[in-house]
C-alpha cells in the first residue's frame, strides 16, 4: 500500500523537529517547496534506517560545504551545535574538507562556522558551564 502525502509529511515534521527543534510552517511563495522538503528530505531520506542522526549530520555538513552551499551549511551547523555536536568535530570536518574539497571551500566553511560559533557565544548563558 502506498503511503499518503500526509503521512510522509507528518513523519517528516517529526524528524525535522528532532533535528532542528520547533519549526513554523511558511505560507506563500515557498509553501510548496517547504512541503516537498519536509516530505522528501526529512520524511524519506533523514528517516531511513542505516545511518544515525549524527552520521547524517556529518554527511549533510560535508555535502553542503563541498557544494559551496554555505547558508545551508550554517543552518545545519546551527542545528548540530544546538543538539550537542562538539565544535571540535565541526573543526575537524572542515579541516578534512580542505583535502577533498579544496582550501577555498574550507576557508569559506571556517568563516561560516565562526559566524555560527559567535552566535552561540552571544546567547545568554553561553560559557557558564565552562566557568
């Protein structure tokens, strides 16, 4: 039996919330694109067995970096850090990418990561656990 679009969307929303936290549903120009992303990316691909969430995070970060999609890289890095990824892991991913994606890609990713780290550092309570 083929799954309904609504069931794929609901599974996708549950996964998206697990990855990114609460999300609001857009309306307007990007509504159909958002529906596709939720059903296809999160409802189908991110929900597949075989890789855990942390493995998928690293793959997503690597692929967005390699493709030069730095806004998407920043978005997924923000999600990863908010869900416990260590900054050292992000740093190693970027250093590793310098060999396979090129120095310019790694430099762009370091600049993007620095922006996200600064966002996290500016949040109330940042660094209190380190004190």
